[in-house]
C-alpha cells in the first residue's frame, strides 16, 4: 500500500480551524504529487443537479457543508474523487480533502461535498465486484450508509462514537430491501479506546468473511484518535496499525481514503495504518508469525 497525495488539497478551506489545511501540511515534500481528474466519476453516485450545485457554489464563493468554497475547492474535490478511485484500483491510501462520508446522493454535509469512497465503490460494483466498506471515522458515515442502504453488493460497517454528530448509526439500522442485513453499525461509548475498537473490528471482520468481498475499502477518519479536538474516543496509533494489519491478513485487496481527524498527527496515524496493511501483506514464513496481533 502506497500513500497518494496532491498539494491541490491544501488550497481548499485553507484557514479553517476545523477541516483546514493544517490537517495535511506534513505530507508535501515527503509524498510526491499524484493526480487523477475524477470529474467523470462523480455521477456514478451523485445527481447532475448535485454536481452543478457544488460547482456553482465553488465558482461563486458559496457555502455548502459548513464550508466557505472557492474555485480551488472544486479542483480539490474533483481530485479527491480521482485519487480515491486510483487508490481503489491499486490498493493504496488516498490522503485527500475535502472528506466524503457524510455526503449523500443529493446532499453536501459535514465538510463533505462528494462521497469519495462511495463513488470509487460504485465503480467497483459496476465492474462486477463486491465491496466491504469499513468506516473507522469517529463520526458515523451516514452519507455512505444512505447510498448503499438497499444494496446487497456492498457491506457497510461503521465503528463510531455513540450519540455524536450526525446522531445516527444505531445497531437497528441494518439496511432495507435487497440491502437488509448488509449494514452493520458498531457504536462505541465516549471514552472507548483501543480495546473496544479492536473488539468491534473483530466483529466487523467476522461479518465480512461471510460476505466474501472482492475489495475492502476503508473510510479512514482519525478523529477517534486520543488527541482529537472534536470527539471523546481514545484510540492510539497502535490501534490504527493493528487495524491495517488485521484487515490485510484477512482480505487480499484493501484500499483506504482519508476522512476526518482534527489534530496534528494525521501523518503519523496514516503511516501507522499503512504500515499495518503492508506488514499484513507479508506471507507467513512458518508456524510462528511475528506479525500476529499486538492488541
């Protein structure tokens, strides 16, 4: 798993103390620019009307999803979609802004304009693949859930803080129609840490085994991290390493995309997760496996 990045993402919503450029300022110089224009993929999930609404808001300095937009915001949003698609094709991690998991088909919300992971997932589904989306952002991925709520080709699982924004993601939300049983919410109490998170991860992986996905996509928000300013979960970087390790040991193709995380350790959290995935990809050399769980 490689880390994909582009400096275009720094020019979006630059001065925000919430979802601002400070989140990813450590990536330039360490990771080279990768680009893919994702505009053609947006309508795999979103309506033309929603796409036009976002474009017009960006070109006219409007406000959507609690964000003051600029033309640079549209360029960043289109590139975020593109890098997520590229990551899904290559098994990489896309470090992007703006995030996506709160965006619905016709709704921008919670700093999210287009739903990056949903678009990449729909492309995979259109190619005949089954996808397991694991959302480890500390906020429930309500937009992603709504997009695939009636699909039996996507298993969506969210591990998040209970009774936090967007105040959804309860265990009784299980999907409907053909998608009944293909949504799994595992909310955690405020103050939960690595032990609770890794226990939920085991439940998610057990459920995904029976689904037999072709690809695993991770909505990797890092606002459940112990230093985050918005939530009250207490994960450490060790837990993110372990998450990547266990996912890659269980499934052959894993990709990730950045969602939230409101602190200055995003780089270290991303690298911990990616290291776990890469260690998990190593073949076992014997009965003793030095890469076994450290949790």
